[in-house]
């Protein structure tokens, strides 16, 4: 395995891979990663073209870049290396609970204690983060990020490039269209149009004195 990225998300993925005795032979990251103990002893490459040291038919890649709202860097990196002939492996944490009747796209990542129920489809290069719950018959598009603790009830559909924030709740049967952002803690009870941003009401702080 060659891991693309050397930040927090990459560290989490590396930890999962090591628990599964999967070997990472190199990390590609332009930044200094020496402060992250998990990468100690792994070859550190700083330029994308250095991947060519490894023929595409001999290694698989892991996309260690996270997904933030309004950012498509992870998607661009994914496309860049695929065009070079490389393929991305999926990562599934040992503690994740996944039905045998789930379809996972190439490069999908399912992190610790996530739950994915029967009839679900997870698109390519999507992240289902820690303790997120995807209930039955949901369809998750490509390049999505379902953040920690988010809950998608049955039959939810998300298009490509949707970001659902931590602890958000999407009730059953909702459709969230392409390039939309659901803020942390939001409760979504109606369909969301393309390129929408939906944040919950901010907490009101009053001085009671």
C-alpha cells in the first residue's frame, strides 16, 4: 500500500491498516510528517511523480486526504492517480458493522464503529466516518463525507460531493442533491437542492445576571 497524505485522516487510516496487518510501504505528502509517530520507519515521498517508483500493477493506493466543506482536493487527487493507471483500495475498520448486502464503491472508507445496514450503496471515494449510521436502503453518492456520529435514516439518497456534518440527522426518504453541505447537528426533514448549505440554529447565550 502507498498512502496519499500525511495528516489526521491519513493517520487514522494507517492505524486501521496496521491493525489488519496490511503493510504501508510509502507515504506521499509534501509536508513534514516526522511528528506523527505512526509513520515512523515508513518511506516518505514528497512529490506526486515519485509514485512512479511503484508500477501500478504492483501496488494499491489509499487516499488519506480528508474531505472538508467547499474542498475538492481529495477528489482531484483521486482522479489524478487513477489517470496515471493506479487503483485505490477501500478501508474498512474491524469494528465497523456492515451488512453482507452492502455495495461499496472503489476507495470507499468505513471507519471505526460505523454501522451500515442492508441494501445500502456507498459510492466511490466516500468516507463514512467514526460511529456514523447509515440505515437500510440508503444510496450514498461518490466523494461524500458522512462525518462522525451522523445518522441517515432509511432510504436517504445523497448525490455526489455531499458533506454531512458531525451528529447531523437525516430523516427517512430524504434526497440531498449534489455539492450540498449539511452542518454539524442539523436535523433534515425535507429534500435539499443542489449546492445548498444547511446549518442548524446557533445556540443562544444569555447573561442571566
